[in-house]
C-alpha cells in the first residue's frame, strides 16, 4: 500500500539472499483518494517460472514478457483477443461486492462491461505456456490459450478444474 492509498505490485528478481536486483514488471491499482472512479476488477500482475524463464503478465493488456534468470527480456508474447463480456449475473455479483464497502469508497467503484484479457498464466518446465482466459463454455472449466516454447500461439483448450503443474 502506497502513501496515497494506491496499491503497487512488482515481480522482482532477487539474489539468493533476497536482495532486490531488478524490477521485472509491475502493476498499480489506483487510490480512492483523488480518483473519481476505480474499477472493481483490478489490473493484476501475474508471474510464473519454468525451467529457464520467468514469465510476467499484466492484465491491462494481453502481453506477456519472458525474462531469463538474469532479468534480461527475451521476448514479448502478444495475442489478439475478443473481450469476454460480463453477464448480468456477473455484474450483479460485483455490485453486491461493492455494497460491502463504506459509503465514501463504494461510490467510487464502477463495473466494466468486459473482463481483463486473461485470468492466469501457467508455465511448464519445457517452457510451454497456458494462459487462462475468462471464457467459459462449460461449468467448472476454463479456456486456455497455449503457446509453444518459442512463444508462438499453437492452440486453445478447454480444461476442467483448477490449473495444476506436473513434472514429466
């Protein structure tokens, strides 16, 4: 939490003694102080590691950044996407969440018409990347965009349950 009551998130590269070496990526949620409106669905920073890379992504856009373990940017992965619109039930759920805040804060929230470009990233030891979207075809399942080890989009898949990583 910053002094102005905004929130900052950073993906940091640190030494084995946890000394900060480099900021790889960051995101910020605006403050209720001095802002007219704040999105109830915040921009989040996601990060993940594979056998040889660090992947970061900020949900304000569909761009993932790939770093080596020295903090050097190796590539950017961008993908066009179709916005997933919130259903009326989704909007109502967020509106109910807003009601739990004190009056001086809840009046500043707003609900966008669409979700952010992606929900989560999962990297595998062979450097394949699964990017979870907000698309839902069947209850309890999610649509993932799949990228090969070079960062090239190769397919989409509907997967059930909570994303898990396994070796081998």
